[in-house]
């Protein structure tokens, strides 16, 4: 049954005709060795398709696997495991990704507080782990006997100790609460403008400026665990250069591919669920008309609730 949506709902959906056209654009197994996989969506099981990705071709690996929860993904489901089983499951596919990485590649893996121990154990077995980013989802169900779960983790690791990181590309523009001035009355470490007083700050491993996609945002889809485009933009700008290759083996509804395209990067993408692959393909077409990323403008990231100032 088709969902009934409010008139102002901007969630990206597929018509039957769009679905039929877009599914023809997907790559499926077996893939001819002569086909260029760059900037194509592979609709297949990760364990099969990963062997098609060229060796040492990936500059940035972004992984958003199913968390260790019972979760339905359209026609597929994930069942919660014991922690040691989840760790073994993660290791079984993560080690298959390693040959695709360049010697100086960066890796980011998403998780929550339940899956983070497994992520660290697997990453630290193969890579140099540098940090754990925690980002506020803003949403979250309340609980009368526990703290509301409103955050997730992203683990940052690299293949070697020699890696690329562009901190200047990911500074956050914040409102100035205490506008100190120097002896001459000039702003001290901040800028004064008609829109208000702001300063550029160095990014930390605590991200509170993100908004989970919802019905009024033009990037929203029905994928249950869709990441914000702004989140991917931070990672892609920090850890890749223009024309670099970004690889997402759990592509979902395509956020990684879409942001890579908007920021002038290339991508490889693997996703098992055909419906999400088609949504990703549609979003890539939409990105050609609108390359904007909500919360990122004028070359900087803005804190929440500053849309008016950005305009």
C-alpha cells in the first residue's frame, strides 16, 4: 500500500516508471571484468561484489553497517547477535575491504554504543585507530528508566600513520556568545557582520550541528538509518581530495555517493536492496540539478538553526 503523505512532505520516493528505468542502470553480479565500476551502483551482496572493486583504488572508505539491533531494511532484515558473534560477522566482511584501500587511505565506520566495542576490536586489528567521533542524532525515544539514546559513534582509522587530513575544510561557523575585543575595539578571533557575530572553530570529535533527515528535508528517504548529507560532507572534505575515490559497501539510499558527487569526488557503491539502489540512483540525478548540502555553505559548516544567516 502506498504511503499517504502530507502536502509539505519532501521525502524522495519512486514511481513505478522511475523504478523500472533506474533499476536498468544498476550493476549486478556477475560483472564483466571490462566494466568500469567508478560512479556506478552495484546491487549485490557485499561478499560477492567486493572482489570486483580494484585493488588499492580507494582513498576513503566509509562504512555504515547494520548496527547490532533487530532492524528491517525494506525486504531484508538484520537480527541482533551476541557481541562476540557481531564482532566475528564484522571481521568477516571488513577484512575483504582492506585490499581495496590505498596505502594512505582513511576509514570511517559508524556504530552505536552497543556495536562500538566490536568496531574498535576489528579496526585495531588491521588499522591505526585515531579517534571516535560522537554525533548527536537529536532524535531519540525517551525512557523512564534510562537515558535517552540520542547519539551515535563514528570511528576514524587509517591504513598508515601517513594520511591526508584537511582541517581547514571542515571548520565550524559558530555564533559568538562573548564577543571580546582587543585594545583597539576590534573583534578578537571573530567576525562582525550584518548577519551577526561568528567565529570559525576547529572541529572536535563531538558533533552537535547535525540533523537526522526527516520529512521536510529534500534529502530524506524512507531508509530507516539514513545519514545526513552534512555528516558525509564533513568526512569527505576532511579525508579526501577532489577526484579521489570514496567507497561505501553499505550504500543504502546513496548519501555517500550523492555527497561525493556534489563535492567533486568519485565513488564505488554496493547495496543489497534494490529499492534503496534505485533511490540512490534518483538522488544522483537530483544532485546534478541541486548540488547544495544543507548546513554547508560558503565553504564552511554552520551550527544548527542558522539557515537564515546562511541565506
